[in-house]
C-alpha cells in the first residue's frame, strides 16, 4: 500500500517512508491510497482474540511493507507490558446501551499511550528501511497528553531525540509535572508563551522550512513527528474502535453486524478520524458524534460547513481540547473532496483564518457526523451526576463527550448502542474533578487534591501519577513562540 499527500496525490511513498517523514514536504498529510476492507466474518473472528492479535490484523492491512515478524515485535513490545489492565482497552457499561471505552490504562494514563507506545517501535523499523544512519528528531506540540505519552514512548530510544513544546498556561498541573519530570537522556521539554495552536503552528513551520531541514541534514539528522499528523500515530488508534466493537460482540451486548454510534471528545480531530477510518473499513458504525468544549470550532464546522478559527480562545478544564486549528480535519476533507479543494481551503485557513466548504461536501460530512459542545459548568455537572447516579468517575474530557452524547440522544431520539471514548484518568485533572463532586479544593496542593479525590471516591490514584510527587523537575524553560526555532536547534546541539 502506498501513501499519498492530501495536497498532491502524485506524491506516493511507502508506509515506512510516511512514518519516517511524518509530514509531506508540501505541507500535506499522508493518507493511504486506498482503505482496506474488513468483513463481518473477519470481525467475528477477531472477537474471539485479544487486543494484540486484533492490532496485528488491523495494522497489517495498512503497514504492508512491514514483515509479519516486524509487526509482531512492534505490537507485543507496545502492549504486553506497561498497561494496568490486561485487556489494554477495556469497555465498561455506563448505562443501558451506553459503553465507555477506557483508553487510559497505559503508562501515562491517557489515550495517547495507545498509539505512542507503538509509534517508536514502528518508527525504528521504518527508519531501518528508509533512513539508515540518520538521527531522528521528534518534534512535538502538545495540549497536554501527547507530550508525556510521546516522551515516555521515545525515552532512550536509540538514534532518536524528542523535543516537546506545550502552552505554559494551557495544561493541567499533573500534565505539566509529567512532562517536566520526564526521565531519559534524549528528551527535552519547553513551555511557550501562547496556546496550543501557537505551539502547533510553530512546529509545523519548523517542519516545512527547507532551510532548517538542510541544516539538520548537514548534521546527519531529520525531523519526524509524534503528533497525529504522523500516520504511524493515527493508524494504531483505528485498532481500539474495532476492539471495542469486538468486545461488545463477545459479551453479547450486540450481534456482529449491529450498528453502533461512537462519541469522541476531540480538539485536533485525530481520535475521531481514526473512528472514521474504522467505519470506512467496514466497522458497522452509524454516527460519529464529535464532542467539543467551549472552543467549539469543530461543532460549527460539522454543522454549518464554516471553519473559522478567528474567535475567542477559551482556557478550559478540558485543556487537551483547547484547540482552534484541527490538523487532522485535512484528512477528512481529502477523503471527501480531493486534493485541489483541500489546497484551496488550507490556503484560505492560513491567509484568512477561515474557509467554507461547498454544499456537496457538507452534505457528505453530515451523513456521518453529528456534533455538539458544552462549557465547563456542564462538564462538571456531568462528572457529578455520573459519579452520584452510576458510580462512574469521568475525567473532564470524557465528561464533555458524555454531555454531548446525552444532548444528541435527547434531541434525536437515537438510541443506537453507543461507545464513548474515555481519554484520561480523572486523577490527571484532580482539581476540576474534585470541585465537581466535592466542591472543596481551595488551599490544597496537587497531591492533597489527589489524596482527597481518592478518599471520597474509594478509587486508587494510578501509580504513574502518584509517583510524580517526589520526582525532580528537569525542565523549567519557557520561550516566546518566535524563539521556537532557536530552542529546537539548541536542544539538538546545533
């Protein structure tokens, strides 16, 4: 299978090349030339297998230049250890016909582990095929969870450096601690004065700057990405939607072939795009419900066809979704409208901060997607109600998804069985979660809030988070967004 650029389909590369480079030189994102199909009989067979076998099957359909032995090594290395639940991505029942896909059982307690535990292994194999002798420099912009998951995944990986930028006031205290205490001899972290979009734009600009690329090449280095712009990061996310469906079939909650809805809290559109690809492969999915916080740019786009980032930016209690430029939307637009329109719309986004898709494109989007958003107060109400009435404790991002799903169901009467993607441990956002269910947090430091949350919920704080209490801060730097290039070159000793 070849991969092509969303902005120039004449660009064709192997899976290994797409993973190694991360982004096309023309600024486009790599997408598979065709979407492989999975039959209902094959889904039924996967329902009798565990997560590792499911992952090898689905990924093998996309990564066709990986040998079975290479893929087996990557998948087992990623998932056999480091997860607190042997099911890797378990499904919990929230209420009749509503299920929570728990994607936070990995080493950093966030859904990003599902892809970022395997990406370093995929990248190592890919580089052995297409970039031997070159040191890979992983450049990451994060709104919270990607940074730590990428740092942990690439920690001390041979012939690799990883550099993470995060918005100084745009992550939770626990997320910041996770990044700034990161161990490893090949890692570096810097805050920037700005929001996630500033960090992401800075990283993209550096990525596609030929002058900087030439400087790296002269030193035997090359950039790659751990953000979901990298196909090697996105493809593993497709797996867990198949796995959730298979689990529901196996336990008798649905019959193989029954349709489900999937609700996903997302800012950068990658997590729900993976569900879209799963649907395109043949997973029986009716609606994809996109859940946003007050930064509701995706809700407006998916309902009106107008994408406009020229709006107030909100710092919310669900910071990983505090995003106004959703990079992965480009892949969806390419799949529906093709490269010429994508180039036009992305040019308008860069120059004017907005674009409007044509009626045909919007109609095709609305066939698949529904969308909604909620503010912080609604998010906290949902956390409290779900804990009080169902004994289930959500983090702030998952609560956004639950809220939006409840609103969708009330508005449409659609009672299709629904899987809601749960994206992080509630202990990563203890201040907001504690306030929602207890109302008392003033005067408590981060770990006192964690202890209080554990006390009143009878839940145990995950060990990777509890263990941060006594770890030494390694990275405390903060730069202007205009200084990111200088910081990058300094981090890699150029």
